[in-house]
């Protein structure tokens, strides 16, 4: 009986491996075609300025509904794209989509600044600033309307190289944001010299801010650190009013999260924006709106 059991365990274990392997192969194989055929799409999540209560900034996030596998989380296919040398293609596709969307919104007099996420590997390509300049020029956009989000760990993989590329991008007028801050291993002496504009506190510290005392201490410290370095500080993953009130009390500059809006398609975003833009996102107003 024992032998039979371990046998079946072994079998299901190896089937699991096969499935994982096949899934990865399918994703890798289909990603290029999906990109070439525009089968991916972008969603946009508002970032709310806590002083003005306005949502003038958005974060662009990529989505993929696979024909047979269904929704594939971006973390999963982006990691695979990095390992297979397809990340530049994905990043260019994303930048083109976002630039075209910003231009369409500009024409409709909805002027947004939009953040695009870069992956660690993008920061090793010296052509990146030129690639971005070309895409902006193609859509006749000012570099002021594009922000680049780079994770803290990506930045610290090769800080010297990253700094060189970011300095060039910043000379072109782009703003740089450090994503998932608090989860990587920034050396503060490196950070001090980085050409950056914004720190985004990782959502793992924000999601339970209302109940975890340690998180409050960490978030307060990051906000103070950011401000002392002259940076704007954003909290991602704001899901409830209590956390929002705490962030406001701690002088956080910008908040982003499901409390305000999930990432939305461009068309849905305009509906969201029309309903909310004339109002301010004070605590009181959100509370009233929810009732
Ligand atoms: P990120 O840049 O840190 O994005 C924030 C993630 O948190 C997004 O997940 C967003 O949907 C989610 N989020 C926003 N508000 C809340 C909230 O209140 N609660 C919770 N629980 N989650 C919230 P998503 O879209 O699945 O993206 C995951 C990661 O994939 C991103 O993390 C980013 O690192 C990467 N990614 C997404 N789009 C792109 C892209 O176009 N290019 C690259 N290179 N990476 C991307
Ligand atoms: Mg991000
Ligand atoms: Mg993040
Ligand atoms: Mg992340």
C-alpha cells in the first residue's frame, strides 16, 4: 500500500512538472505572435495626488488573455520574456501602445502623465533612451507625459550602469520612479546619487497598514526618507479608508489602489474620470460615496 501511494505521488508530481513546463513553452511560443497581432492590451490605474485630490497621473499595466490558457498574470509572462530575450520587444510594444493612448487622450483634452513599468533587463540596454525618444517623437509627445517605473531590485542589479541610463533619460525630461520600494536591497548611499523623482512604497507594507503596527513604522520611515531626499512618495495597494487616512496623516504625496480604482481599460477610465474628476478624494467624500 505504501509503495502504491508513493508511486501515485511520484506520478502526479511528474505530471505537475510537465504541465508547468508545457505552460511555459506555450507562453514563450505565443508571446511573440500575440505581440505582433496586438493580442495584449493595456489597462490604466489612477494615482491620486493627496494634496489636490486629483488624478492627473496613471500607471499603465499590461494584460494578456491567452486563447486557451486564459488570463496570464503579467509577472508570469514578463519573467519568461526576460529569460528568453523578448523583453525589448514587449517593452517597445507597451511604450507604443501607451504613447498612442496618451496622444489620443491629449486630442480629447484629457492630459495625463502615464507611468510605464520597465524590467531589469531594459536597464542594461544603452539604446533604451534612444528607443524611448523615437517613440515619443513618433507620437509627437512631450517627455513630460511619460514616467518610468523601475523596481528597486532592478535598479540595484547594476547600479552604475542603471544610473548612467537613467541620467540620460532624465536629461530627455522623463521622470523616474522607484517601484516596490522596501522589498529590494537599496544601499542608501547609492540611492542618494540616483537620478530619481519618486519612491513607490511596495503594497506589501500598505495592504494591512490599518492593522499592522510594524508596517506603520516602516511606511512612516520611507515617507520621511523620500522627503529628506527631495522625492515624491507614492503608496500603492491602498484598499481601505483607514489606510488612506493614515497615509494622509503621514504626509504621503500620492496614493494608488483598489479603494480609488482597479486598473481600467482606456474607455472605462474616461467614465471613471468623468464621475470623479470634479470631486476631491477627501476621506469624507469617499465615505459618503460608499454609503
Ligand atoms: P507593479 O508595477 O508594482 O504594479 C502594481 C500591481 O499591484 C499591479 O498588478 C496592480 O494591478 C496591483 N494593484 C494595484 N492596486 C492594488 C490594490 O489596491 N491591492 C492589490 N492587492 N493590488 C493592487 P499587476 O497588474 O498584476 O502587475 C504586476 C507586476 O507586473 C507589476 O507590479 C509590474 O512589476 C509588472 N508589470 C505590469 N505591467 C507591466 C509592463 O507593461 N511592463 C513591465 N516590464 N512590467 C509590468
Ligand atoms: Mg509599477
Ligand atoms: Mg509596485
Ligand atoms: Mg510589483
